[in-house]
C-alpha cells in the first residue's frame, strides 16, 4: 500500500498530512507558512519543509515514502503547471507557466501527484463516505471566498483534458434560478451569473449585498465599506437579521438550481456542501442545508439524495491530495 504525504498549498499556509494506505496518521492541524508571495523557489522550499514536518510527526523515514500528493487552487494544469497568466494565489510573473509539481518532485527526489484544491477536497469527502467503492458518484460544492467544486464519478475524481474539470463555480446558473426577482451578477472570472457570482463571499460583496442594500437602504451594513460589510453578513444572519437571511436564502436557491443540473448530469449518490458558511452555528447551518434540499426540483427516484456537510473543512485538501497520490502512484496490492 505504501506511505504518502499530502501537502495543501494555500495563499497563506501549507497544510500537511500523512496517509498509510488505510488511514490518516496526523490527527491535528499541521501547518506552516506558504510564503507564496516570496516567489517559486521559497515556495518550493516551504513545501519541502512541510514534507519534513510530516516525517517528524509520523516518525517515518524518507526512504519509506512512496509518493507525495500536492494540491493548490487553480487554474492549473492536470500535471501541476501553473496557468500562463498565473493563478489565484500566484499572480507574480515568476509563476507564469511554472511547473510546481515538477519542481517539488525534483527537490524531494520523489514521485509527486497533483490535484487542484477543489478536486482534492471532493475526493476526501467522497472517500470518507464511500471509501473505494467504484460504484459511487458524488459532487462537492465548497462555499468559501470563491466556490470550489469537485466531482467523483464512479469512484474516480474527474480531472478533465487540461485539468479544469469540475470548475463548478464558473458554470452559468439557469435563467430562472431565483424565484423572487432578477439579480444581475458578475464574477471575477469575467462571466455573468455563474454559481460563484452568488454562492461565495466574493458573490456577496460584488452582487448580493449591493442588490439587497437597495431594498434595505437603512440597514446598518450600508454605512460600511462593502468588503468589510460582506464579511459581517453571516454574523448578522446567525442573529436572524432579515436582509442577511435573504442574502443566504438567495445562495441556497442558486445552489439548488446548480444541484439540479448536477443531478441530471451525474445522478449522484451524495452532494457535499462545505466552506465557511457550513462552519457557522449549527442552527444556521441546518437552515441553509434545509433550504437547499427544499429547493431542488427532484425526480421522485432521486428525492432521497443526501445533501450533507463536507467533512474536516481545512484538512480536506491535504487529505484528498494524499489519497490521490496513493491511487495514482501507490504500489499495486498483490
Ligand atoms: Zn466565474
């Protein structure tokens, strides 16, 4: 089965995990600064330090490690080469077309696999629920600063031709997604009315808050700069504020309309919802999930589709990356 290290490279930190082919052997949160803004060389040496941290925590020797799994936010190729115009956390020119996976493999002298962070989190959520069952299919939607997505179809994570499969945040919403009005929304990716333009913190700031503040001009959030106000919407909603609940209700309509599309494409066994919105107070989380469930126009046969919380928020990326390394680069079991 082998021994695998997972490294989740974020804008601020690297999250580290270790997988022995059966279970994860680092329980708590193991992380270090990613220093992404200091350029590719520093970033790769931080990833190597993350690898050393995994060895220290597991007492494994480097010679015992079969492979390393790396994940980071895209857009990034299926083989871990950053996009020609950089990517979310890699705007510096030194990163354009940079082979992040290749550089780490060279530095560690070990095989390294690559997944984007949405796909890694989706693979982990799927594994927790279904382990290696090759018949199961699931869709993950992570509502954070952006909208991270992933699809595991018949047990395998979908990667696509160039590695951009399951960029679900940038799938355009159907025209009738919002039954209570018309919201003109734009996304940072350049598209209008895609899922991320509504179901993300960025969507609240760019689109939902400006739309609803017109209806509630005296709301206390109207007096604040929009980026600060957007971060406070969840707290207000948890305290039952009418406008902020309407903002999240709009997100649940958008997610339900998107899930309807996913149900008709994949006929999945489960939908996982994760991200900051799900890490809120339990009562709010339940209200959010229930509103999604109640707004999906199911066919009778699919009406019992579980729409559930994605597990282990911040650790899911590293764990999914390690799982992928074990599947792609692990030694076959005889
Ligand atoms: Zn978009």
